[in-house]
C-alpha cells in the first residue's frame, strides 16, 4: 500500500487550515491522531508535482507562522 505525504500538526486550528487548503484544491486528505502528540494529515501518493509542491509550500507557510 503506497504511503502518501504526511504533515504533522500540534494545533487543531492549523491542521484544519491545511485540510481546508487541500480540500479547496480537490486534494483528498486523511487525518489521524499521532501516537505521541498532535495530528498527522496525509495527502495521497501520486499527486501531480504542482499539487504536491503547493501542499508543501502551504505547510511551510503555516509552520513559519505566516498566516494571512
């Protein structure tokens, strides 16, 4: 079973922002609690490069605290 791209969040609001970002772009995501703390959001394997890069850029923006 292929593993998608996993993103770690410790704040539910930031997690929700990322999930909304993905959904608005038609990217399905799954979320699960991390075994230690926080949440893991997974985007599917096989995304087009531009979608993968957009997800990575948004995650970086969120983690850098660059919220609009």
